[in-house]
C-alpha cells in the first residue's frame, strides 16, 4: 500500500485510563496484553500510539515501546497543564493531541470548567506545544458515513501551523481528496482499507497528485 506511518489505538489501555485506575505514583495504570503487538508494529513503520496516555509517566512508557508519536486523547486528558508538561518533556514533535468527538461534540469528561468547543480545544492544544492534531469523531469510526469537513476546516484555521490529521467515516479515495482540500496533512483509515474501497493504486495516484502541486 505504500503507507508510511501506522496509528494504533490500544482500547484496553484507554478503558483503563477512563476508569482512572492508579498505581502508587498516581499515574494511570496501563495493563495491556497488546504490548508485544504494539512493539512489533513500531518495528514495521513509525507508530502513533493512542493508549489512554494522560500522564508523563505513561507517555514515556509509550516511547519505550517504540512509538514515534504518543497520542494524548481529549477523552482521558485531565488538564492542558498535563499536555504542556508532556510536550515539554518529550518534545512537541513527538506528541499528537486527539480531539475526540461524539457526533461533533467534544468528549472531555475529565477536563475541569465549562465545556470548550472544538476550535477552542485546538487552540489550547496548539498553545501547549503539540506537533500534530487529530480530529476523530468516534461516532463515525467504522460507519463509512463521511467526515465532518466543516469542523475539520475550522480546526485547520484555528491551528494553521500544526500538522492536521482526521479520521472516522472515510468512505473512499474521494474523501481523502476532500480532506486534503480542507487542509488535512493526513488521514486515519481502517475500514475502507479492510474492505478494499481504498487500494494501493488510489494511494499512489493521490500521492502523485499531492507531490505535483
């Protein structure tokens, strides 16, 4: 397929972090049977790892596993001070912030204070120093319903200098074109690859088109 990076979500670790399980250091405990698999994936291509990372301790663990970037998700983040600390320690280029949505509504159960909209969250993440933003609507994952291009475009305008990736609902090559037009630098794709709606020839064509611009 010519894919140059991999994204993996360790759902066991994310669920553990959401339950706020803690070890003696106060860090969220990540007990996952997927550790060996994730390490193997990191040996195949640069790996973006989303594993319920909400502390500096677990961000370091993700790098030890071989991750190229650690993904800090909105749904498990307790403060933007934590995100800033992770960026300061690891370097922002090693950190991606996942702007987790549910039908367009930000999922931020652990953040204190009044709700913040997607644009405001993107601005806060950019100020914290992240090197990449992921717009991911969990309600659309696996649905093949298409993407919320309006929200993606607004996030792009709010964070013009940050790498932007989007996922959840990609139906085929045409959606990849639409994402590029909305300002995305990349896309998270799973279902459309598994069922063959996006194939190697599509990716080669899109890459050639992008390189020729």
